[in-house]
């Protein structure tokens, strides 16, 4: 087995036991990037100094320096997270040549841990999309079938882990943008509780919904990285001041007496039968191992998609107003006046999906429509959060499908926004309520495409859902992540 095929937990032990070096591991990953990146397209920017970073880790270890368990592990960073000295584009023409002068707070943690940064991952433009097809630079392909999407908006982050182009990655999740691509690419992805990870340095899409989180090959991997990046940050006004435990050290596979809620609304007609069967099979495994399963109801789920897109688009309209061609980013070449410069810059700099959401957000916030749309959406948001709290009075974990179907073909839904938006039907409620959720692989379709199961927890109950996910991973003997024939066939369209 190649080093890039191993998970972070195993590689961490190998590095600490000097069974391999950071340079050897990084070179193995770089060789894999060279071999498959032209077909997968997971990166926007690759870091040319990755090997030098690895050499510094090996030198520190040789000198007897006490290192973090993740020291020397290659990591890819979603391209909407500010990285000092490394281009950060949000996969948009608007920021095509932007190099930030500062690091996001989580990047300080990554650098302090001496992780090896391999580059910035492709994504849907400004994190708006569910397929990574709206990137200004190129489409990302699903390593399990290159003719299919990897999901989005963190599609590059998920595809890189699946194809062995990174051991760990960071993504952001506004309505499912970590979990949905994790499900479609057959990896593990965690959306943490809102406020548990600093958003300082994350280019904002919808500030009340956005959350940075980890993707990896195993539950242990995700627990290790989440333990590194979580914590209070005075630079983020929404950051929660509380004690955060070591999620990795406290992983427990015992589910005896675990109360699992199964909401009927998440298994309706819009979810593929194969996905339902895979998730129900996983639930039965929990039951066989001592968990208590009960059907629950979250009736406001039917309004979740409408609620999410109203709130998210309204906040996007406000957040993206800063991109006007004045201080930084793209500026149109020819204009007659300041107003003309604003209009042409934004028209040329933003893609169609971003402009669609800005217009929708501006509309729902406009005079005469605020009460009819935005205010009602905020009321439904409160109702959805209340229903989750009522459910958690009788259960510890809620299990649902992550995505309603396996990966769809590139180009299949791109011209049908409503069909594309439906890919988030199982995930948006978690962001609306500010809760944590993790997606783990739970099977494959007849075509060999991965399917995911979502485990939702109460606020700051990351340990509970990761324990349950770890238990399932143990039950099935681990997750087979690297596709057997990744990058075979397909196109680079």
C-alpha cells in the first residue's frame, strides 16, 4: 500500500515511530498529484515549497523537538480560507490574483502543528454550488467516476482525499458543502457546531451559516484535525468561549444504549431507494450492537430548502457587496464613471450562480418584500432549531442520508438550479440550526458510486456523533476510500 493510501492516524504513528519521513510521505503525495491531478482537477494552486516544509518537519523531529501528532501530514486548504502568501481565489475571476497578507486563524493552528500545506482546493465559486462546476478555473471530477461531479462546494477538498492527492483537507460548510461532497466521494466530512471553529479569515458567503471543518479518510482523521482547529478566537465575534476536549483521544466505539432518532421526513420520495436501503442497513447495524432506534418527526424540514436559500442569499448579497473593484480583486478594463465601473466589474467578475444568488438576496431584503420572505424565513429557522431541540430530548444522535442520490453526471443539473439546490435537502437544516453533523460512507451504488450517512448531534456534541461514526466504521471494518480504478476513463471537460 502506498503512503498516500493510508489515513492520517496511521501515518501519524508511522512518522512518530520513524517508519517513514515527512519528506517520503510528501513526495508520495506529490507523485500522486502529478499522476492524477490532470484528470481530477482538485487543486487551484499547488504549493511549490511542500517538500521544503516536510524537510523542516524532519529536521525538527531529528533535533528532538516535541511535535504535534499531525506534524508532517500533507493537507489541502479550501480556496476560500485566507492563506498568507498563497493565492486565495474563492475559485472566482473576482479574486483570480489575490494573495492575502494574513492567515485565517485556523491556518495559525495548521502551521504551528507543522502540517505540510500542499495547496488550495478547487470549489464552487464563492462556495455557491453543489457540484464544483461553477469554479471559474475548471471543473473537478469525481475520482470514482470522472464523468461525475464530486459534489460541492468543497468538491476539490473531497476529491483530493478520495484520490490520494492529500491526506487531510479543510473545507467550509454553509448548507452541506463539506458533507455532501464527502458522501459523493466516499470520504468522511465533519460540519462542526457553529461557533466552535473560528471563521476569521474565511471569505464569507452566509455569515450566520458558514463553518469550517475537516475531511479525511477515517473518523480518527477527522477527529484529529477537528481537535486541532476548534477553540475560542477573540478575532471572531461568533466564536464560542468554552472548554473543548480532545475528540481523537476520547473516541469510543461502544454504542450500547445509544439513542438514535430516524426522522421520517428525510426518507421521502426525493431520496433514491438505493440510498435509503444503505442508510437503513447501517441503522440496523447500530441496533444489532445495542443502540436504541426510534422514528421521530421534524415536520418543518419541508420548508428547509426555501428557508436556507432565502437566508443564505440575503447574507451573500450583503457580504459580496465589498467586491466592487475599488480596493482589491478584479476591476473592469474600461468604464465611463464610478457607477459604470461597479456594474461592469461585478458583471464580469462574478459567475452566473453568484449573480443569481446576489439578485435573489437583494430582492428578499428589499422594501416591500423583507417581511414576506426574509422575516418569515428567520421565523422558520427558529422553528427548525426548536424541533431539533425537542428531538434531542429523547435521542442522542439523529441519522439521515447525507445526499439524496449518488454523484450525478457533470452537466446533468447545471442548467436546472432548483434540481441542483435539492442536493442539499438533507443537510441544510443542520446549518439552519447551527448543529454539528458528520457524513460517513455507508455503501456504494450498483455503478460503484459512494453513498453517505449523516449523523447529527446536539450543539457541541461532536464527541457523541464522532463516537457513533467511529463505532460504525469499526462495525464495517473501516472505509475503503481510494477508488480501485480512480481516474480510469472519463474526460476533462
